[in-house]
């Protein structure tokens, strides 16, 4: 309520916030990791631009397959799925580091992203269910901000560790030990109160939800996710390729640009949730999407190195900042008993089509137009996505989940 100071988080909520932030921390790390080592992979395995696009697209199919894990959270619970995904991602990362061929690496990264995005999706559902309405945007923003921390770490350490005796393989090894420790710590996590109290569980039919009264919401949100991902995935994944092979910058310079961009993007990223809670999903969403669009265009068209770095920072910020907007709407528009199922449909099975097809399109288009033009044109996706959200989504700021599901 206006003028009423929100209650402080309980000790359990503070621990839960820390636990959930780990999911997006490694989502950010992994998101940058494959992009950072892509030039080395191309050199070692003799890949052309189309092969690079195919590799990213195949690995990203794992984010679509995460549909199964996120959907399972409506049946076996949020906590159980979260534990499965942590251990699965650790195993896939170890296998990636030991991959003897590009085909094996692609399969390992498919499973790494399956478990990682399964964990990320369930983490967002838990965050929406366990924290108060007036701070839901703040929490979603803080958790997503942890993704930027992962990106900063990746951008900072990859040039150093990839140049060591293990080469690019070391990049996939460094995340395993911290995640195993978190897997042990998360054993104390409880099932969400809303899920435990739900009087009904979603049916087993995969098509039950898409044929029901929430069909239009699912399709609209899925389209917004897909249009957004087509730009964000390509924009970050191929920047190093673009800068090294098209602008002829050395790897250390590009690594420095990425690190600077991530550091500059970090402080405002932790404020995105406050913006969503104070000014609403629509106003906040418009600002985040505007940053993404301007940043991606600038990063791939600017000729001055300083301007390009600032645009890259804006693009990095926008790529992460738009996600709390979409996560807020996706978790708020459905009742508890089908929230995981709805998230799986909108984000994974349908929404991730842009995550897969965006890099595939850009990789092959780059063979004709170059990386800059191929990536810059993907901003059409975010332009259409924010127009759809402003047109079709209600304002949900400050409302309880039981209220937002009825809007």
C-alpha cells in the first residue's frame, strides 16, 4: 500500500534470495562462456560462420527441452526440481570440459543449458511465490542482476584461464565446485508455501493448459519472449566474433570491452526491480527495452571504440534488464497450480524458439552481410515485443498473485 513501509525480509527469505541468485549467476556465466571461447573453438575445430551459428543454435535447444523440468515443478514441487537441475548442470559442465570433438561439446552444452535454464525458470517461480507483492519486482531484479555478476566474472577471467594449459576447457571447469557447494546448502530450502497449500495439482496432459482459458496469455507471452530472445541471444553471443573478425580487434581488447561493459551495466541492473515496483511494469518495461534496442544497434554499428563500448554496456544492461519485466508478467498471470506449467510453455517450449533461431539466422546471414548488419537487424524483435506488452498486458504492480492471475 502507498505510504506503508514494506516489512523486512525474514532470515529464511534472505537465505532464499541468496540461493536463487546462484541460478542466474551461472546463467550469466554460461551465457558468456560459450560466446567468449567461440573464436578459439572456430580455430581449433575449423568452423565457419554458419557452423558457429549451428553450434549455438543446437546448444540452445537445451533451453527448449528445459520445458520438461520446469513443467515438472507443478507435480513434484519447486524444491525437488531445483536440486535435480544443480547436479545435472555440474555433470554437463564437467563433460563439456572433457569433450573430444565439437559434436560432443555441442551435446554437452545442450544438456548444460537444459539443466541451467530449468533451474533458472523454477527459481523465478519460487521468487514470485515466496516474496511479498510490493517487493516482487525488486526480488526478480536482484536475482537477474546476479546474472550480470556471472557475466562480469566470465568476461574478466576467460582471457586469463583460456590461455592456460587447459585452454578453453578450463572455462567450463571453474563453475563446478561452487555449484556442488550450493547443492549441499540448498538442502535446507523449503517447498514454497503457495505450492504446499495449493488444493489442486496440474493434470498430466501436456496440452491441458494450452487448450484452456489461459491460451491467449500463453501465446502472447511466448511471442514476447521469442522476439526478445532472438535479439539478446545473438547480440551478446556474436559480439566477440564481430569485433575480432570484422573489426580486427585483438582478443584482449575485446575481453576488456566486455568486462567494462558488464561492470558499467551492473549497478543499474540491480535497480531494475525497484523501477518496476515504483513505476510499474509498463513504464519500466519500455525503458528497459529502449536500452536494449539502442545498445545493440550502437554496439554493432559504432566505429569509435569508446562509443562502441558504451553502447555495448547499454546492450548488456538491456539484455538482462528486459528479463525481470517478462519474468514478472509470466509468473504473475497464472494461478499457483499451473504456474510452473505456464512458465514452461511461455518461456521454454515456445518462447525459446527465438533463442534457437536467432543465432541460427545470424550465423548464416553473416556469411553474406557480415556480423554487424546481421545482428543489428534483430532489434526488430524487441521493438515488436514491447509493443505487444504495452498493448496486451495489464499493469500488475503491487498486486498479490491471486489478483494478478485474475486480470
